[in-house]
C-alpha cells in the first residue's frame, strides 16, 4: 500500500492491459485503486469489495466526491466466498490484502472461479525481501490522510496476524489452486503475482 502516485501507476498498467470490461478489486479499502481506474478509462466498470463496512462507506463517499459513483460499485464481501457467478470478470486485482488472509488458497480459488476464461488476476502485496523504498521515502509519498488511514490498517493487520510472503511461499500457494500459469515479479518492495486463467 502506498500513496496516490502508486494507485495512479497501477491503474495506468491495468487500463493499458484491459481496454474494456469488468474488474473486481478485492480488499478495496477506501477505494483508491477503483477510483483511479475509473478516472483512467470510461470503458471499464469496477467492483470493489471489502470485509469492512466502514471502509466501504468511505470508498462510496470517495467515489461520490470524485463524481465516479456510476462506474464503480462498492460492496461489503469476503474474498474467500465471493457472491459473484462463475466467469463474471475480465480481471481481478488486489493491493495489500494477500498477507492479511487466513485462507489465501481459498481466495485464489475464488479468483479463478469468478474470472472469465482467458482472464487475468494481478495481486500486489508487500514483500519481506528486496524492499527498495526506504520507510522515510515511502512515508513522504503519503498525504496526511493516507498516513492516518495506514495507521488504522496497521492496527487492523496486527489484530489479524499479518504475514508477508516470500516468492517460494507464493508459488506454493498457487500450486494448490487450479491456476496453471503464474508469474511473480518483485518491484518497489512488493510482490506482484500475475495469474492467467
Ligand atoms: C492493507 S488494506 C489495503 C486496502 C486497499 N487495497 C489499498 O491498497 O488501499 C487490506 C484490506 O483488505 C481487507 N480484507 C482483508 N481480508 C479480507 C477478506 N477476506 N475479504 C475482503 N477484504 C479483506 C481489509 O479490510 C483491508 O481493507
């Protein structure tokens, strides 16, 4: 998780990859990523879900403030038992949620189920290894509001026994799911897992 520039960059990568269609953002928090995606493309509809009703309310307010509420749908939900039918999405994305999950394999199986054949999932998560950003540099990239939000997330994460995954552990998780094609990249202190259905 990081500042506004980070979400803009991820959104740009997403809209470069997917010209039109439907995207699901898992663990959307206050909705920064769906908002940036909707800003970058009018041909994409984004659905953002999160366990926290409070964060979903905040995400809805943020979308309204940005004037993008018609193209983004925020709802509470659990990534390990999604309410969507099989093959509903062209793409599934997630930033900073993987390490919080009690049952990541179940979540990756659910991602597989809701993706259309040929669909793609991008899962970004903090990496314990090869962090390239100093904590000071990272903090400087955040607005005051984002810093406060992050403090809240830290508190939440501590309660939920967070983990950070090594590359090998992520490979092992994916091997227990139906995904046969995956790629793991490390950049800017994060792991980016790409899964192809
Ligand atoms: C570190 S925050 C990242 C939020 C957002 N993606 C961002 O980058 O700003 C992780 C989020 O995942 C959510 N979360 C954790 N477990 C979840 C689950 N099983 N289903 C849905 N959301 C979950 C938390 O409520 C939290 O909002």
